[in-house]
């Protein structure tokens, strides 16, 4: 397997964790390169459910090394909890997990400011509906050059001085603008130095590690978090996350040049979901939406929020295929559509009387787009026992062929249940 990247082509929650776990068997390294604890990647093995926020979904594969690279923003308390949970469940990740010394850290004030800005924005209808994990404020500090990185945990005087400097500004806002109690730099430094000691055995120069790995011909699997339509540059701005949750973020988030990425697999759910605010032209509401939400277990893996539900949107998906240079697709949760007599697919939008096939740059325009739906024949058979392409009912195969033709991209993997062994290669 050459170096492969797994990217969501929708608004996240496409089932990337499951696809990464499926492909991890052939990979030497699985690499997370952006986002942070806003992600919730779910893998189910023998009825046991694992939800990963930072740790790459390949961790359950004993042979695979897992890397949290420099582009990820790490909340160390959450990461340690995740590691302890894995230990309790008997997953041995010693010599398997590597954490970048350059990754930025999510600090307690980032979560506080995430809440402050969401509360302020909700008063004028501009809420993003973030996960409140401090992701946006952490990336803001990174760009503003006042972030704190993993390597700072191993130089206590630098960490303490940096925290004093950062909090001298932030505490003014916390007290005077938001009317809350200031934070104590010494207390935060003590907590973070403790986290640093716990993480120490795993912290390395991941740039070096990954370059050495490629030089030795090792197979890398890059695991995107969120999805292309949530990307800071290409998503439905401003209703997006704060990182490049697309293939364009790989080099920046790992230090590996683009030429090292051979294959890009786009993951699409057979329908569509979105969690948080923002435009969603093919959204459906009411009883049908609730039925699909329940059948698909469409509740946020990180926040538990009910996901909004809609039909597959080929306008957004083809835009994502182009942005990422997707070579092949993995389609997940096809089983959830069983029992629909017709399966609508959004093939274009109608905007101010015109037919639109390009994904608009402006969220306000997208919010006014109405979906043009093509009705596909449905199927009544349950799919969760299907183990190969041939076992799929003809209408389900036709649906997949239509998606392939419309996106001009072959479907290579199909998944029909949350269980690991119900994922197969397409023909
Ligand atoms: P943030 O990443 O917490 O700042 O949230 C920004 C937007 O991205 C919100 O709409 C979130 O619901 C969405 N989001 C962030 N992470 C995920 C994810 O892993 N899956 C789906 N949506 C996400």
C-alpha cells in the first residue's frame, strides 16, 4: 500500500475512523495531522465501541504505529484520559504512539474563550455551534504567535513565563469583558507540567520520524478529522472548523512534502449529516429525519448532539473530490437507507431561479440554495449481513454506480454496518 490519506468529503462524521481501522491492517503508520478533541472517531470491534478524539484510529491494530503530528492541537488532559481508557481495556500502545513536540496545546482559557464567543455570537444569530473544545481559540493563538507547544512542557521557566505573559492579556478580557474570575498562571503551569511528565515517553520529533519512515519505504496512512466542507479554507465559512480538514492540510500538519502522498480516499456517508450551525441545502426534517437519525445512530461522538440529516449532496461531494484530488471513494452506512422506497440524491441547486452545479463560496448564498433531487430506486433488504459487492441488492448497487459516475471517481470500499468485518472492497 503506498501512502494513503483518508479524508471526509462531507461535514465530518462520514465514518472515517472505521475506514482507517479497516485499512490500518496494511499500514505501518497512521497519522493524525489536524484538529483536536473536537473529533470523535468511532470503531466497533466484536461489539466493543471505541471513540478516539486524539489517538489515531489505527491504535487497535498491534502492528501499526500511531502518530499525533504537529498540526494537531492537543488537549493533554483529554489525551491522557483516552490513553488511560485504552490501558484499562487492555490496548498496549507503548512503542506504538508518538506525539509531536511541535503540536500546540489546548489550554483552559481556550475552552473558556470558545464558550464566550459562542455565547456572544448566539445573541445575534451568528453562533457556529462549535464543540466547545477550545479548537478555534487554540489555532488563533498559534497564528497570533502566542501558542504553547508540547516542547514547552519540558522547559518549566519558559512555560511559566509564557503563561504569565499570555494571561496578563487574557485575564483583562476574562474579568472586564466577560465578568468571570481570572485564571492563575502558576496553577495552569503546575497542571501542564504534570501532563508533560505523563506524556514524556511518547513525545518525539515526528517530522524526523515520518521522514525516516518514508525513506525506509514504510506505508503511511493519514487520517483526516472533520471533513472537507468544514475546512477553514474550503468549507462553508464561517461555519467551519479552524484547520485544513482536507488533504491540503497534510504537509503543513506533518512536515512531509505533498509528493509523499500517493493516494487519497474520500469517505462519504450514503446520506448526509451535519452537526452545528450552517447551511445544508439537502437537509430533511420531521419524521423521516428522526427515523434516519435513530437508525444511523446520528448523535455526535464528542458532544452527543443530535446530527442534522439530509440526502447525499453531489454538488458538495464533487467539490470535495476536486479540492482533495480524491482517487477513490469509500461509502459508509449504506445499510441505513434500506427500507426507503425512493432514495433522493441532490444533483444540483436552484438559486435565484438558476441551476447551480458549483459549490458557492458564500454560506449565505448556500443557505438560499434549494436542492434539485434525482429519485433513485430504493431497496427493502437489510444490508448489514452483506459481505461483498455481489451480495448487495441491485438497487443499492445502482445507487453506488450513480454516485461513482456523477463524481467520476470509483468506489473502492463499502461499509454496511458499524462492525469492522462488514466493510468490503467494491468490484
Ligand atoms: P469546532 O471545530 O469545535 O470549532 O467546531 C466548528 C464546527 O465544526 C461546528 O459546526 C462543529 O460541530 C463542527 N465539527 C468539529 N469537529 C467535528 C467532527 O469531528 N465531526 C463533525 N463536525 C465537527
